[in-house]
């Protein structure tokens, strides 16, 4: 798995934690964090699939 996929996974987990904290405190700002978690989740899948495809072709993925 490319390094950037790990970074986006970490961002996804942090935004989910931020959403839980926001909603537990009664803040509607948690909606923003849920949306950011969705974006970072999609980025994680994209970079994971891209890295997997590149590994199958024998090329390296930088970034």
C-alpha cells in the first residue's frame, strides 16, 4: 500500500474521531467532520487501488 494511502487513512480515522467528539458535545460541526471523513475515505480507496494496480504492472507509484 502506498504511503499516501496510509496518510489518508490516518486522516480518515482522525476525522471520524473529531465527528464523534463534536456530536457528543452537541455541536453540529460534526456534520463537517463526517463529510471530511467521506472525502478522505474515498482518497484512501483511490490510492490503495492505484498502488495495487501499479504493483500488478510492475511499476512503482510515487506520491
